[in-house]
């Protein structure tokens, strides 16, 4: 009798143990990790892992690359969003020159963005034009705000940096409230605009020449559109601090100086960095280079203030 009671007790215990280790239909044991709905920090990708061609939209060129800073904490590192130039027609997020090492050295997470381009060989009725470039970059910045914590970045500290057409785009995204969600705009602590004269699109197109053809390809032929596409017409007191590179012929420098003055008039901090002797390509090529003692130190100081303010 005692033996039978003992066998029954053993069977009951075994049954309880089996029920506590329920299985999926495949037979695998139920995971014991935290439920996806439980509170807690989001999972981090392995810090240091480069993630390329992340889709922020359905189009082929709506892609970005993430270069995380070294570290082991989610949401720790300031974020630099890089937007390439190329006359709104060409260019690619993979051309970073010294910028990747530069960002890593400073402990910044670097995000390099592609956006849809205005291919002049596409018939005008189907050609990508303003405001698509700006909307794409705005959408990419929103992706960064929503997802960069998992790559080690701090979504509350984002700086926009662009060269040439990319400078015009980041300037537009930075000052025009229509490109970012209201909760994203306060995360933009600064905008670095590297050598564009596209602050006043209408004036640039009226100036004629080959550059005017490039602008018409991207912005079309409607003067009302040109005015709306001009960042200088959207500057107000709520904008983030700006860094503007000043170089080139006198008309170009005048455009850059007028843009900077618009921020001063609005009470927004603005830093103007003259780069005498640098070509348009040099400004892009030298940013982040350890051999550059003209542009990079000024941008370093600007971003340091941006990320600590």
C-alpha cells in the first residue's frame, strides 16, 4: 500500500513538472525571456555592427546606412545624419570619405541617407522633383528618431549635416515644419549646411547659367514653387542653431551671408565658417579629415555645443 501511494505521488509531481514546461506545437520549450509586451528597454543590435540599406520607405532609394559609435549602451550616443550632394541628380550614401572615422572618434552614431533623385533622362511628367527630396530626408530623420536607440544612438540629440544639394535639403528640413513630426523637431539640435547657394531658389534660377538648369531640373519652372522651396523664406524663432559655410564667388557668398543674417534677425544662433582656398568639392572631402584645420574644428565645436545644450 505504501509503495502504491509513493508511486502515485511521483506521478503527480512528474505531471506538474511537465505542465510547467509547456511546449510550442513544434515541441520546442516555451522561451522564458521577457514578454514583448513587458516594460523594459528595447533590444540593442550588437554595438559596432554596421547596418546598411535600411528601408525607411518603399522606394528603391529610400534607404540609409547606420554606423554605430563604439559602446555598450542603447540610446547613449549623439546622432549625425549625413545627406550627400550631387545636384539632386546623382550621389550616394556610401561616399563618406573621412566622415565615418571622424564620427567614430567623437563617439557619434552616423546615419548616411539616400533619397530619390531628379533624373534628367526621365520625362518631365514622371521626374522626381521638389518636395520629394526633402520629404524623403524628413522621413529618414523620423526613422532615426523612432529606431536609433536600438543602434546605440540617442534620439533626443540629432544633428543634420549636408553638402551642396544635401546642404539645401537639410536646411529645408531644419526650418520648414512640414517635413518632421512635431515630436521629432525638438530633437534636432543643430543643422550644418556645407556650401550651397540654394537658400533662395528663386534668386538662383533667375541668375541663369548652367546652375539654373540644374535647379530647374529639381524644382521645375513655377516661381511660386521656387519661393516655397527656398529655406530663407521659412526661417523663424523656433529653428535650431545653424552652421553655414561661406565660400565661392561673391554672389554665392552673398546668398550664404543673407541666409545667416536671417537667423540672426530671428534670434537663432548661427555660425559662419569661411573656407578660403577650398573648392566646392574640398568642403565635402575635407570634413572630418585629420589634416583639415579650417572647417572640421569649427564643425567639431558646433556639434559639441549642439549635443551638450
